[in-house]
């Protein structure tokens, strides 16, 4: 039995389902600003449903390593949740959890494109929504390290270790920051010696 063939077919069916849902959403409000306004000012449930259509498409693209397409769809899914909700507490919690998840996934897509500075923007929003989310903190620390913002990276790693002092990921990240600091200091020392010789 060719399992790869069936797996490919299943993925295509999933993709078609997502696209058909998206087509329905786009048909509702292609360039009609009155309809867009109705969607944005409407009740929470339809907004969450619209958000999930774009999020599912984005998740699919992220798995397929189509990062630019995933980013585009995640941003559209966030847009559905942009307006403040004046409804029951349970709906607000659901929306905040969804926003955190989308921001985290957006950061992953951006990190895969080495867009660490942009990723940090989305991670800050995820951290605001869930301050003790270890995945958020780890990715922030990693991005700061990649940007050579070592003080910020250390601060984030300390926050992570304060939540889980046994985390091997944070311990490894701390070691990587220490190594990078050592390399930078050695490089500065070499440059200083060269400057003295002139």
C-alpha cells in the first residue's frame, strides 16, 4: 500500500476544504466596506469562525513551509479579532487565547525567514496576553540572541528559568548567550590591540 499517496490525497482534501471556506468568506466581503464593517462590528462567534478559516489555512501553509503565505493568512486571521469585544468573559478569554496562538505561529513563520525583529513584535503581544508562556519566552530569547541584543536575551532567559528552573532549552540558550558574549569580548579585544599598534 502506498501510504504517501493517501497522505498526499488527505492533505489535498484538507486544503480544498480550507479554500472553500475562505471563498465563502471572501464572497461575503470582497471590496464591500459596509459588509466588512458589519463583520468587524458583529458578534464574537462569527468573528472567531472567520478567524479560524484564515488560521487553518495559515497552519496548513506553515506545515508546508510556505512561510510568506502563512504570515499573510495569520495576519488576516488576527484582523478578524482586531475590534474589542464587549461580550461575556468566556468569549474574551477564548479570543485572547486565540490571539496568543496566532501571534506565536506568526513568530515561528517569521523566524524561519530570519525576520527576528518582526518576530519579536508578535512575541511581545503573545507575552502581554500570556506572560508566563515558556514557548513565547524561549522564542523571544532566541530572537534577541540572533539580533545580538544580549542584555534583552539574558533578561528573557532569566524570566523563563524563574518559571521553570529545570528547562534544558533555557539552560542551553543561557549557555549560547554566554558563548556569544565571550566571542564578542574576544573580538573587541583584538580590535583594541590592533588600534593600539597603529
